């Protein structure tokens, strides 16, 4: 029986990368860099923490011990989506919850106008990349990882759920006013900026001008 020839924990890789990102975020926030200061800081912070958690849960620990790799790599593929959902596997729900934050963050950080379909596609591509990497790690390192079509389905559904929750929040005037300031500049949901005056205006405020003439205030 082969022993572990090499074991890499997430804190050895993910923690330094996260620390470097937090330092970069702090420096740019202190300098007032657009998109890196003010209310956009929590969005970038949440995105960094989510990415670190995703890497920790999906790729680590990395255990290199080819002596334990007894089954062929193709036996680690589960190609049928929906089995976990039909069997009420709690892992399916957990995988879906893992991608809910991504569905919320993408529209707040992406310059393109995202739809539910666009969000689903991005979540699917990211999930497929994770599954492929896990399968490659198994083939190379006997890392105990497998590729599961249920993960693709669950992650995509979770991302779409997050997107729909954000859209629901933006439909309410009160919650929209709370959410929009957190969107990064230049994104569709960000508060619009009056470039001439250098002040922020919401879409409702921008609509209070007619043919370029300001409305008289009382």
C-alpha cells in the first residue's frame, strides 16, 4: 500500500493568494481607486472570499500518490444529470447553494447586460472547468476526485437562483436603492454618474430632466 508522497493543503496555496488579494483591495480602497473603494469594496471582498472557498472545497487537499490510483480515470465519470436531484441527495442542494453567491455577484461585476441564460452559461462553463480539473487531478495524482454531471446541473441551477434573487430585489424601489450602490462602475446596475457635475445620480434622478433642461426644484 503506497503512502502519501505529497499532500498540499489549501492554506498553503489559497491562503497566500487570498491574503495578496486582500492587501491589493486595501491599498486600492485607501487610494480611492474607482471601482475599488466605497461600497464596491464589499462586493470585491465577497467575490474574493467566495473564490477562495470554492477552490478550497473543490480542489484541496491535493494528494499525490499514484500507487493508490487503482481504478481507471473513466470510471470516475458520472455522466447522467439529475440522479442526485431524484434521490434527494443533500450534496445536490449544497452544490446549488455554493453557486448562489456567484449568480448574485456576476450582474454586479460584469459590464455586459446579463440574462438568466447568460448567467447559466457562465456558471456551467465554470462548473465544467472544475469537473474537468478534478478528473485530471485524479488521473495524474490519484486525488480521489471524480466528474459528476449532477454537479454541473446543481451549480448552474444555483447560479440562476442567485440571479433571480438579485432581479427580484432590483424590482423593488426600496431594495433597488440599497443594491445598486454596490454594483461596480460601468455595470448595467450601477448608479449612473453625471460626468459634467461629477456627482452620482440614480436612474430615477436622471429621469427628472426633460430635453437636457433641469427640473426646477422647490
